[in-house]
C-alpha cells in the first residue's frame, strides 16, 4: 500500500519535469522506496506497541480504546516523519532549482525522491493508521484481537 502511493508521487514528479525516464530517475525512485518502506514498517511497529500496551492492561478493549491506541501510536511517529521529510526536502529542493554544472545529472535523482517524500508523509501519517484501525476493529468485532508477536511484554 505504502509503496504504491509513494511510487505515484515519484511518477508525478518525474512527469512534471517533462523528461525521458532514465536510469538515474529509476535509481532515484529506488532510493526513495527504501526510505518509504522503512518508515511505513516503523509506523506499524509503533501502532502495534501502543495497541499491545492497551491489550496487556487486562481491561476490556472498546473501539474507542482502539482508536485512542492508534492515535497515540501515530503521534509518536509524527515528529520524526515530518523531520525526515523536511530535511530531505531542504536538501533536495536546491538541487531541483539549480542550473549550474552537474544539475542535469542531479535533478533526475532528486525529482522522484522529493515527489515520493510528500506522498510518503501522507501515506505513513494518515493512510497507514487508518488501515491499521480498520483491520484491528474488524478483529475486535470478531473477538480475535490479540497482542502482536512483534512486541515483547513489558
């Protein structure tokens, strides 16, 4: 899910540059995908940790509790993700605006990463928690919601 959205952002950034897809642009997409997948996985881990903390408390979990756990897990990742996006944008936007020697080589790498970072932020901070909540709510309604094996009991 996360890769599809970020790849769309990368493709839009490449199309707006009105250039042929080159090996360099494809490498830019590849580099970006590695960052996006990592941040998506880390978000899911944080969501599971927040939910598991509630599940291990021993109290009966309601949909409201599930929503609060999802929000609390998401909030923990908000600042790091926004910092990552802002640092990458601050580093790569000058490359996109440059006109000097070597800019013709660097722009194709920077464009898909910048486009993907914007859509990645939306997907990791909004779409991933929403889908997590929907999946866990479904498990809660079926009575199959259990602590994750990803986190250890504390």
